[in-house]
C-alpha cells in the first residue's frame, strides 16, 4: 500500500517528512512523530528529548556509548532506546536515538532503506511504499 | 585516555561558541574558563574565536576512549555483569531492573517480552538493556549539518 505525504512547507525550501507512530513496547504509550527524511543520517530514528519522558522510554533504555556528529564536528551524547516504529501497516522493533538538543525528529537510512521512496519535488509530495 | 566530564563540558561550550556565529543561543558557559581563555588570547594577540579553534583542533587530534558521566548504579551493574558474563563466554542481552534483579535474554525481542511482564506486575520504573560484549564508543553521522538542532 502506498502512502502520500506533503512536504513541510514551513521550511525553505520545503522538506520531505514522514509521519510515523513511535510506541514504547513495554507500556504501549504511543506518539505520532513528524520525522524529516535525512539520507545523511546513518541510523534509524533520531528523536528529540521530549519523547523520552512522554513515552517513558527509560523503561527500554539500551546501554551503549553513542555520539551524534553534526556537520562533521559537533558531538552530542545520545540515549539509545528500544521502540516500535509503525508506518502504513509496517511495524518493527528498532533501536532509536534520543538527542538532547534536537528539535526536529529525523528518519535515517536505517529505516528509509526498508521502503520504496519517491520524492515528487515539483508537487512537494513524498510517496512511500512498504514492499 | 579518559576525559573528565568537566573538560567535555567545556569543549561543548567552545563548540557552541563557534556554532553561535550562526545564531545559536549560548548557555552554561563557565565564566572562569571563558575569562581565562579571553586573557590568554589577549596575551597572545589573537581573538577568542581563534583560541577556541586552536583548542578544538588540538582536542580533535586526540583519540576519545570514553567520557565519565554521572554515576548510574543500573549502568554500573550492567557493566560489571556484562564483563563477567563475557569472560565466562556467555552471550545475549542483559536486562538490569534493580540492584538485585537482572536477567539474561537471548534477543532484544525476548528482553521486551520480559520487561512487559515486569511492568504489568508493577516491578519496574526503569531498566537498562546491555549486550554482553566489551563496550565501545560509537559515532554516528547526522546529515543536517547542525540545522536540525536550531
């Protein structure tokens, strides 16, 4: 089944976003997250710190030393948590990353590579298909 | 080589200072460190920005092995158990929920099933999952060039 989602027009130039549901696999708390497509992000999902408390992700924290490097030099220590990611009938248990300074959630290649993605730039629409 | 949290904090402050050129608000600058940097920069006849750049370049040349943070008894216990199990040749994922309660699971899915049960029984408010292997530091690249944190 295909999913169509409009780009975020509040950014200049507009950016492709995907709305995913992030769920805590232990207490079933869930939240809709508007995640920006970031093919430069090598991992799965990068979440702002607010979701750590909102979804009680201290229940599924994974102990690993991990740092995000922005633009090649700005390091930030991340928390790693286990969550379910749900999207258009797709559901998978993943390691997600919680960033202390992040304001926009990012969806990286670790998740994007599971789908067919078509960026219809002129129409400002993202088309996503779960194989 | 281990880096103390205070030093890491100063480095972050320095990085924030540089990024600040792009309009980032600066917080938690240690005034004493800043005053010293400013005084030394003046003595050398360079700007504070140049001094910060020099410090960062110097820091980047050194390998980072680990950073000490606040003590976390669950993580400390997970670390001790992981080392012990690894030496014993055991594999899997440790789930540490308290000082006396910890489990060894074969997969992350099994950890989740266990945690769901403990949560239903109101036995946990927090947990740490730790793979039984030596701990390493991992760096991941974020493609936004910093714009996602502004």
